[in-house]
C-alpha cells in the first residue's frame, strides 16, 4: 500500500544528502559482508522515520563513527557521517539520528518531526 508522505520540515537537498550517505554506507558495508543484506523502511506517524539496516563484517565503534576521518574502510575516508551529523546539528533541531547494532545488523534510524 502506497501513501503520500506529508511535508516535514527539512530541506529536500539536505534530506537527499543525508539519506544518500546512509544508503551508500549501508551498501558498502553489506557488499563486503557474508549476508549482503540491506533494508530501507519508511514509516510515518508524528515523525517520518527512515530506517536503514544492513549486514556488516568489520568491527564498528559506534561512539566514533561521526568523528571526521573515522572509517572502517581505510585512510582518507570518514567524512560522510561527519557531514550528516553537522547538517542535522546545525540546521534541524527536529531531526534525530539514532545508531544501533542488533544481532549483527547495523541500524540507522532517522526521525524527522513535523512542525
């Protein structure tokens, strides 16, 4: 069943950039994993919740992933999630990004509250 997503207070270019980085990271991690799993779910209630979950194999330090230059992919990487955090922190008090790991699945939950 397809529903229209209501208008939420976030610039469409910022939303595309954030979601693009999260999906790109999920794809890169999943393609190197045994399971090669990615799930993208959109749920709308008082928030628009975009959940991106993926399989992974490399050890991830969740407390460091938003720091500039932190990467599990080698040197000269690690700007994407730092950019995501800066966009959200500087422009959108109505947006929350929650990161977790459950049963070898890396999960990014993006919550965008309507104003």
